[in-house]
């Protein structure tokens, strides 16, 4: 099952908070945070491996699709930035 929710952790409240739905619901994705952005990369959408990346701007509360499609679809991957 693909999930559209994007969550961020608030250590002060020791709680997860929903911030925005992703443009492409996905599962098995790689995720990473860098500066004020959370990135969601690859995964499965509707049972097919995808190569798209989305970025969420934590300060503005805005989600952005990125033209960062990798040459190969990837799922169940790890990511660091």
C-alpha cells in the first residue's frame, strides 16, 4: 500500500506531525533531510518502481516536485545528503 503522508518528528514534543501529502503516494522509498528540506526519492507507486524525487520545504510548509528523475527506478534504498 502506498502512503501519501509526509511526516516530520518533533523531538521536543516526542511526536510525529503530518506536514503535507506527497505529490506521488509511494512506499519503499528513500528519505533524507538536508537544511530545511525533506527529500522523498524513488520507491513504488501503484506497484511500479519509480525514479522521481519530491522535496518538502520545512520553513514554508510547501511541497515541491523536482525534475531529478534518476536513470533507474529504485526502491527500498537508503539515502544520505
